[in-house]
């Protein structure tokens, strides 16, 4: 009774917080494990509107809607109308624009369904983090990611398709580890994010177990041979360390320096590559596993449709209705699940207006919040989240994570956005006020 009085919450609110935690764990499992772990890669049998992750699967939709209902109801019971204030205004406007853009999409029904799914997933993440608190949310995420890492390692020996097999159309994928995920790039991003979170946890606790999780996550990332994740892991880790160890009165300067250093690192890598190699892949559409052909098609489409784009969710899995159908000569590009550059893909799908809204929501506002953090406890807790934030911003130059339904890298980025909204504020001030130390299972 004394504890409840201290918290200012009766049994009903306590139970609501517990239900919200349960819903959040189910949500994380849906995101990071999916309903189709170890799925066989056979794109030829997938129906229109299904990108291999079950996007058109009725059971998948039911699971997400049911999880959202549980999280939303428990959040309402615990926090009341304050749960609506948890949604950043910039994110709410962006999601509203995505929904509106479905009206002019070439396949409005598919676009509308994907827009609704995006809204449901985004609100699930935001409501859950707000109700249970940032610390507890990332504690639970740590449990889930550690379990997935163990399953991934075990699957290499036990599950035949946990490695890209010899029947891959892209021969470069053969032998790469993918664990329970559909593609090695997804697995690489998840394990890289795991490494980032546990690197900082290990620095804080100095426990051997946390160092082992970090080392194992790095090892699995290496075995996926996901070039983007491998290149960005040390960059994001360095950014987080700068955030953590700089003096409070110089934090903003170091955030700018870390961002600039990341950009300069990528530029340095680019200019050290042989010039003729650069010229070749810029002129040969088949270079970079077809990315150049996609990028050229995207740029051509953006020139013709600069403001509104083609409509949310219209980029992939729409066959001849795809906005790139008339912009690329090689029609195999139609089978791509995304544009391998989120910034270009945003311009293609939700137009220049949506792109600007996204940059405010995903880049400018979060940077401003991170820059205002001065309390030492905020700096320490949010250092790994800043590392994940930097990883996400840079990762989207080579992949398309932003607004990608239930993509794990996008959800990790979204959890960061939800955690910093309304900060700085100690997690103990949330309804579910528990003194929880982030420990690995």
C-alpha cells in the first residue's frame, strides 16, 4: 500500500502497466521474430502486395491490431488522455500525410492498408514506451535481442535455410548468414543494433556477460557480410561514445562534431576508392547489386513528380503499378522490396512535402532534443540511443528503413524517437515507476 501511495497509482493502474508490458513484449516479438521466421526465399510464389514478410497476411494484420488494442487500452487506463500527448506532433503530421497520400496512389487499397498498418505500428511503439518508461522499454528490448542472437547462432547449425543457399538469384548472397531473418541485410542491421546497445551496457556495468553479448553480436554481424551495417557499426559506436564522454557544457558542440565526423568518414571512404570504379558503378545500372538502376529511376521519377509523389506504400510489390515501371529498362528491378535509399524513396512515395515532414520528424527535431540534454543521467542513458539514432540516419542512405512497416531497423529507430519525446525526464517519473537495472537475461 505504501508503494502504491508513493507511485500515486492504484492497483488498476499497476495492472494496466503490466498489461502494457506484456503487449510491448508481444509487439517486439512480432517485429523482431515475425510470424514467419526462417522463411524460404521464393519470390515467385508471393502474391501482389506481399513483400515476403507477410504484408498481405490476414493473421499478421490481426496480430498487430490485437497487440495495438492491448497496448492502447492499457495505456489509456494507466495515463488517460496523456497518452495522446506522447505522440510527437511532427510524427503525427507525417503519418497523417502518409494516410492522405494513399488517395492518389496507383493502388489505393494496397496503399491505404499499408498506411493504416504503419500508423498502428508507430502508435503501438509510442504508447508502450510512454506508459512503461524508456528504461523499462529498452530493458525488454535487450532481453528480446539477446534471445534472438542466441537463436540465430543456434540456427546456423540446426536450420538449413539460416544461411543463404545456393539457389539465390544474387550469387553474392550464397553462404551469408541470415539466421531467422529473410535477408542477411536485415539480420546484419539487427545484430549491429544489438552490439551498439550492449557495448554501452558493458561499459556501464563492466560485467563479462554484457561484453560477451556485444562480442557475439559483432561476430554475427561480420558473418552476415552486410557491408552497410559493418561499415556503420564503428561510426555509430564512435558517435555514441562522444555523446557519453564529452563535458556537459560542450555536448552540443560534440553532437555536431560527431555528425560531421560520420559524414567525413563516409566521404573519405568514397574518395579513396579508385576513380574508375566510381565512374563504372555510376554509369552501369547493374553495379551495387542493381542499386544504381533503382536510384536513377527514382531520381527520374522525382523530377517528374516533385511534390506529391506516387502515394505511400506504392514503391514495391505493386507490379506494373510501381512508380518505377516506366523509369527503368531492366524490369527485374520491379521485384525489389525497397529502393535501397530511404531518402530517395520518401521523395518517390510521399513527395517533396512528405520528405520535408520526415526530415523534421526523423532528423532535425531529434537532434535538437539530444543537443538539449545536459543532466549526466540523461547523457549516460541516451548515449546508446544516440548511437542507434546515428546508425539509423546513415543506414538509410543504403537501405530503406523509414516508414517501412514493421522493419526491425525502423522500429528500433522509432523506439528511440518515442524515448526522447518529452525528455529530459527520468524514467522513474512514468506511471510504471520501477527501479529496473538493464541486465541481460
